[in-house]
């Protein structure tokens, strides 16, 4: 079975080359590279992370 999840987040800050994200409804931080070949993230930017996976290997 395929699992899909969307996380809406805002870029809280840029630290050591990483964008630190604060997701809506979660008490955690997510970090992603701040500069990629396709995108340069900046503070205050709203983004949506799409996560797709397969639950067959989850026990």
C-alpha cells in the first residue's frame, strides 16, 4: 500500500546552509538544504513537503 503525506511549513531561519522549517500542527523542526540547483529558500517562505512511501517494509 502506498502512503502519502503533505506537511505545510514555513522557513523559520537559515542556519549553516540549511533552511529550518516549522511545520503547521507539529512540535518539531525539519531541516532541508537552503540552496539547491532548483531553489533557494528564504526566511518566512511557505512551503509544502510531499512525502510518499511504501508501508510494506514497516513491520
